[in-house]
C-alpha cells in the first residue's frame, strides 16, 4: 500500500507517500549524518528556481513543467500569485533525499517531500512514479501558496507571535490533497472503513493529527473529503475566501473563518460533512460482510503495531508478515491456524543489523522449499537483499547492490534466483539475481515505474505491475526472450 506521510511542525510540513507516519519521524534526530555532498546547479522557470545536481538532470525539466502546471491551477483557484520565485530542491532518489540539510529530521521511507515556511523551500525526491511525482509537487506547492497568503511577511509575524498559531491540519492538508487530485481506491477504503467501524474523527478534533496515533493517513483523507464537500456544496471560491479570513485572524480561528464565508461554524460544517459521507457510503457498506464474519484475526496486537505484507508458506501452515512500530520493524512468522508466533526475524538476526525493512511491492518472499525468507533490509540509506533461514535462524545472504533503492523480492520456482525491482538514477527496472554467484541480469529497461514483481508458479515468466498513463497495469515478461505482454487494461489500478 503506497502512502504519503506528512510531518508538520511550526515551520514545516512534510508529505506522506502511500502507510502511517512512524512516530520516530516526528522528532529531531541529533544523530543524523550526511555523508555526501552535491554539486548543485539551477534551472529557472517562470515561477520556480529548481536546484538539482548532475545525476538528477534528466528530471529537472519534467519537474519544472509539472510545477508550472500545478502553479497555474492553484493560482487560479486561490486568486493569488506567490510574491517570489519558489525554490524547488530535487533529489533523484529517496536515499539522496535523506541527506538533505534543509531540516534535521530523519526522513523515513514514507516521507515523499516537504515544504518549509521561512524560505518557501520545497524539497522532493523522485521515487520512480511520474504520477506520484506530479501529485507531491502539487501538494507541496499548495502549501507554499498557503504560507504566502496566511503569513505574508513571516518576520513580522514572528515578532507578534502569530506564527505560533496555524489553521487546522484537516483544512490545510485536505486542501493540498484536493489540489493534487490525490484521491484513489486506497483513500476511499480508509474512509469507508472508518465509517463502518464508527471511527470517523470529527473535524473539531483535527486541529492537528496527534489524536490519530498511527492512523495519520485517515486525517489526510478526512481532510480531503471535507474540502471536496466544501467545494461541491459552497463553491470553489470559498477556499480562497477562507484562507484570507484565516490570514487576518491572529489565532487562525477556523470557526470565525467558516462563519464569515459559508455562514456556519466548524461544528455545524462537520455535521453536514459527516452526514454527506454516511449517506454516500453506508448503503454500500451495509451490503458487505465484516472482516470478522469471514475471517480470523491472527495478529491481536496493540494499536501501535502495523501488521502488513503477509505471505503464505509453501505448506500453508505458516504466514510471514512485517510488524512495525514507531521504533522498530521485524518479520514475524505465525501459525495460520491461531496466530501463535513461531519465529521472529529482527535487527539482531542480521549481521550489522538494519534500521528498517522495505515495504514497497511484495515486501517478503518465501522460498518454495519453505526454508528461507528474502526481504530488503535498509541501513545507513543503503538497501541489502537479505536471506534468512527460518529453520536455523541464520542469515544466508546480505547483499549490497549498486542501486539507489531495491524492493519487491520474489523467489523463482527452482529457488535458484530472486527477481527484484531496483531504482537507479530515477528509473526503475526489473532484475534477476543468481543466488549461487550473485550475478544480476537486467530484464527491463524503460521509463515506466514497476511497482511489484512475482514469478509465475510453473513457467519461466514474471508477472509484474507497472505504471502506464497514471494507472498500474499487469504485464507478463518471458525470462528467456524478455518479450513483454500487457494482460490487464482499464481505468483501475492492477497490482500483482
């Protein structure tokens, strides 16, 4: 599940890309080390100055075009022009992005970009998807417009203390998501689930998202849904009017801003919005079965855990998954009957340890003989293709490969090879590792983002999901001939 993550401090807003925000990312990391420098160059457009380095040069014009398109849309809706050129800082990968010295926070895998108030700087890595790239740019440029309208001369606001007050996060982040047109099946699923389980958090409680704990993503989707409702019922011009009301309010009082623009306060607006989403979704939800009525909960853990990326053992009696908290991630192997934990793979299981486990794509892969699990461990901004034998508990392999990012490992039926996806210089492709000699064969070479890859269960073929025109479609790749056949079509996203 691809998510976006935002970190919002007094002077900072960070975007989230596709699960929940690890709490560790909310605090300053005094141990953050930057181990490379960049040869910065500039590229100017009408409204932006883009800072980039040679390895990212192939992306700079794309970023400029996307940023100008976003600027034109936001400027027209908000009836505003930012008073100066907006600095965009471009990184070719998330690993390079983590080296930024614009902020001191540790930037986890889920953080897809950020903007800061003092200098209007927007910092964004390219993660392989042009669609995600465009949406993150639009989201963060929206924040700059908000900064410029709300605070204008920030220095004067510092003296008055006004910068200590901010509009509610549901509104500023919901507007940014709305401008980025970032609504998809995943967001709708999260909102439906909250309605079904009576877990919608009232907008009156979303001044910030601290009440949400690990469910931060829900806050963004509630905000986006509420802003969409506001636009549809009261008109798109109200976004600009509300921002300007907030700008003249020292305490950024959303109650007064709403009353002065749409005639009702936040409590009344929240009631209208909740009624609208329940009216829309409850009939559809009522026709569906609950999860507990059709399945058994095997991970009865505390709310601070996210349990994701489950894979069956070949025998079907075990399930492996990634369990993560704000401070650690580990692989758990449990009984498929009752959820009893049989085995754990954690940082102590790996020579040199790890800081996180890559969740993109398949996340985990179980060898067909049932003995080994492959995954991607990350430490010091480097990815390692890692294999652990679950019978002995020993690490079989921890292999560093010359790519910016590695993800979605998949064992071949003969257990002699592992297919994976790697990102290098902003481009993702599929590769195959020969386990016996660590040789690697590149299988694709194109501009499209591959999301996940799996071996065909009986044939020398790979099934993978790749982006085409903003949607993921399934493809079949013949390992021997490297011929590629598209096998799904339509407007939906298809992920293997």
